């Protein structure tokens, strides 16, 4: 059997155990998955191959790889093209913007490089909308990863894969026989570069608008050889093919990431405490919140950071049930204004695609004013905050959680004189949204995409004396 190794691949990035290869470029927060991939040097050109050179996911999954196929159908990888927000972002914003601005014209084709790779290789843009049920709907299918043999450059990004479609399918073992195809072993499928080909991305302005695999590479988990697959394609005991043997170390094709609440829950630990245990109305109390990223091998949030919103909300409830909102204490670092909830308007560049040259934008955050936000803002060529990664010309302060990083926030509360004696309960909640709610509401994105989810919370009490 042939053995395929990627260029410039060191031994630290190759799994010590066999795996059933990834159906897709996984990372985590996968999530990700968002519009805007542009061809990089050496990547296959649009129209290089036809659909006829690739099998459908149903062909792979209906009689042979049945378990892996069902797992894939429940993962975002099978919806990368059909997912409601991705469809709206591509057809309502990216395509019309690309047709008006030569600088970003390539996104009309390039977005499909990762959202529907076979549609990109087949050519013809934009592909049919999901409702037309074309093969673009296959999104990131079996044939994508199992026909990739490497990358064209030292750094994986912008769909810079080496392709070898045909009767040979590349996997981690290449043992046994298949009635449907030949098999060859590929070490590349065990590397994080497989994931980085789509989860690292540069905008047409040369800005890293996705860098999930690069974040991993710079963090502690790379040094410990804990890779994307270990969290997003966990090992399980199962047969990878219906007629094949049971493996103890089969890779599950679940790809759980940013859209998986089980993956998000508890990703950041929270502890909250006051500087005094008892107080009287009129006293000033300082509450300290520590937040530890115990779980992600990359930054949190990652991937489509221009869409994601992670914020910390503090409120106090007195003995009579009256609730008081506590805004975060400012730290004074450059760009901090983008990390504190505000009612200012942003995202004016959506007006380009929408033919609204005087578009004033929508609310930037849509959360309580004064809450701490853990984000990295994206800016368009005019210096305005944008959710359109293809129109990103610069980045702001990076106030996200790095792997194993602890952030410390303080909240100063002047206890109102009307607070009754008794127990004052203060609760800190870390919230997560896939998409900023004012943007979702403006573009009629289904509510589930902007529904807040509590990642973690912690409460403490303070005794108010008469």
C-alpha cells in the first residue's frame, strides 16, 4: 500500500495510533464553519474536477460505513453549505458584495472551497441554493478528506490542499480489503494541517480572519501532542465498516464543536468572591471573578470570531428580590471599548451588499451595557467594525481566552441605601452566542443562531446588616 506524507511534516504531528481518517477538516470549535475562503497559492483551481469523479456520501454510508455516515449527518460538517446562517451570509452578503467590489471578488467562488469543496472543484458560482438540492448540499463529505494527500505550502490555510481523487481512498490503516475502492495509508490525515486547511484563513486583505490551528500550534496542547482529533474526533470501540473488524481506537465522526452545547458547557471555569463578607447599605464592595479556560486547545471563542459573542454578566439580588446589574470595572487597555457591552451602531458595510449606501448599521452587541465581552473585533477598510470576514482589513485587541489562560475581572458595587437587611446574592454568568443578535434579527436569521447559552455560572452571597 502507498504511504503518503505531507510536505514539511514533523514526527510530533503524526498520531502514534491508527485512526479512521477525518471526514473533514476538524477544529473546534468547528464552528464554526463560516463563509469566506479564498484560493491560496498552489491550491486547486475552481473547475479542476467534476462531480462525477467523486462518490456521494450516501454511496459511502448506506451499506458500508453506516455508523460513520450517520455520525457525519448529525455534525455541522454535513451542513456547511446548507446551514441557515451560512446560506444567508453567502447569498445575501458575500455574493452581492463580491459582484460590487473587485478586491473581494474571489469570495464568490472561494467561500465554497471549505463550505462545499466538491462544488468549488466542480466550478460554476454561485452554486444552486440549498433548496434546489444539488450536490453542493453534500457540504464537507467523505470524499473531501479521503482524497486529500497534503497541503501545497508550509502553512495550511485557505483550502490549499493537494487532491488525488480516484479509486484509491486514503485512510489511517489501509488494512483489509474493500469491495468499493482501493485503500492507501496516509499519515497526513492524522495531522492538524488537515484541519488548518479550512480553519486557518486569510482575507483578501491578507488578514488572518481564522487561525484556529495556528492558535493550537502556539499553545500548550501542541507541545503535549494533543491534537484537534483528540477532542473533536474522539476514540471509540466500533467497526468503521460494516463488513470490517472492530477497532479499539476507531475515530468517531462526530466533529462536536461550537454548535454542540455539550462541548461548550463548562469550557470555562468561574469563581466569584467579595472582598468583604458583611456590609451595610452605602458600603462599597468589590467582587472578583476568575475565569479559567480549562478545555479548549485553541482560543475561545475561535473560528468565526466576528460572529461569536462571549460575555460575562453580573447581577445582584437582594432579600426582597430586587435585581441590580453590575457593570465591569474598566482596566484601561487599548481597544477596551470593544470588550464592554455598548449600544453603539456597527456593521455598516453590510450596506454594500444590500444596496444601502447610507446604511447606519445595527447595534454592535445587543447585550446589557457594561458587560465584559471576550472577543477580537474585525474592521473593514474604513475602520468600522464588521461581521464580514472577507471585508476585514485589520483586527482589534484580542481579548479572548487562550488555552489554559485565567482572566480576572472585578466589579465594584456601591450598595444602594434602599437594600434591605438579609442575604444579597451575586451571580456571574458566562454567556455564548453563535451570532450577534442584532445582526441575526436584521437579516432574519433563525432565532436558534442567536439564542444565548450559559457556558458556566457561579454565585456568592453577602450579608447586609440592618
